[in-house]
């Protein structure tokens, strides 16, 4: 084994075939890492990473992290991104969602301890629940219904943060916690149930656009490349407390639906349906901490990011019509 090969940093990325996981695999390969992607493909898709299979810097383990995780050789970093992330998924597989956040995180923390690897978890703005504080900063403890339908996701992520911090304080493990706000871009699933892919899917198919509630609830959308940059900077920093990464540019869902109709050049109308239970009314990150500690802020405007995402979704739809 050449010394050059053995000095190459090795990173394990769970949820590697998912939307965010696959973009992280790309980024770390570009940075010269040896990337081990792990996924059980429950919500991820091999199509997101098949371009990496020919590379010697990439290997893929088909594995469920809620079972014991073994990876031979050294590991410098572990990124835990395995989890259903859309309401449509976690309402369908609630127990797996809880298990990947609890048992999965515990297994990977054990692996990180054994390998002396730095460990970063993907937490979420959902830990803030339906917030009483606006915008949400990292000091806010949240307003979550633990037994509501979304509790399986919110509490799994809150537990992830708690056990990660416990490993840091009790075992001295080198840990990082990122709280991810709404992110979008290529490789999102059209059927994942969230507003952005749902609106695009309806626009491309020429259907009316469905808005839940009166559309006054807000979201803040961050383009995936900006998010990946924030994750990279947090991993390389020495900051162990949670950091919000998201785009503070807030918009109502109704305005957002109108934006999509304009962008796609279609003329659907907006139809309104009842708001799902415990759906947060406001989502906007306070990114002061990310700016001060990581020197990070989003660079890609929504107009620019949506254009790229629209092109991606159009290709996906035409591919699926052909196949």
C-alpha cells in the first residue's frame, strides 16, 4: 500500500443514496476523500450515486444502520444522514424512522468511538416543532408534540442530538450537530410529499397546485450546494454545539406556489386543502451562529436554484415517461 493511499482520509456517509447523502458523497470525493456510502435504500435511490460506482475512491455498503455497523479499516469521519426526511415517508414507516434516529445513531456513535472518528449528525429544524420563537435560533428548545404524527421524526432527531452530546461529554467523542432547514435541488424525489417537489410535479403534469391550509404558513428554502458547503465547514470546524444551516429568505407557501407557476410557464390554479396536524406555521432559520463561527451564508438565490431544480425534474419526468 503506497503511503499516499494510506494517508487518504476515509469518511463514512450513511443515507448515501438519499438526496443530501448523495450530494455529500460527490463533495467529499471532489475533496480527495475515500468515501464509504451506506444505505438500505428504503427511501434512497441507487440512481443518485450510480455515477460513483466506477470510482476507486467510492465503495457502497447496502446496510441498515439500525443493525450492528462494521466498517473495516480506519475512519476519519462519519456523517449520519440516514433517515426518512419527508412526512410522506415517516408517516408510512414511523417505527423505522424512530429506530434509525435512536438505534442507528447509537450504533454509529459506537463505531465512531472505536475508530476515533469525528462524528456529525443531520438534525433538523423540525426539532423546533411549531415554533413560538421567530426566527428560530439554536438556543430555542422547541414546541413539539411528542405523540402527534410528526413526533416520530421530531423526537428521533431530538434523541439523536441528546445521545450525540452525551457521547461528547461522557466519552470525549469529537461530535458536530447540524440543524438543517428546508433544502431543495436536483435528486429530490418528486413524490416525497413536501411542497417544493409536489408543486413542481403538479406543474409539470399540468395539474392544479395543492396548497394546504390558507397558504399563509412560511418556509425558507436553501439550495443544496449551499447546504453542503455549510455541512463541510461545520465538520472542519471545532464547534460542538448545534448550528442552523438554511436560507433565511422566508416566503409564504401561497407566494411560493405562484412563483412555481410563473417559473414553469403553466396556468394552473391553486386549490386549497386542510392543513395536516402539527404542521409548523413558520420556518425561518436564524443563521447568526453559522455566519460568525463558520463564515457561512447561502449564495444561491431562490430564482437561480429553482431554475436548476426545474430542469432536473423535467428530465426525471421525461425519463419516467420513456421507461
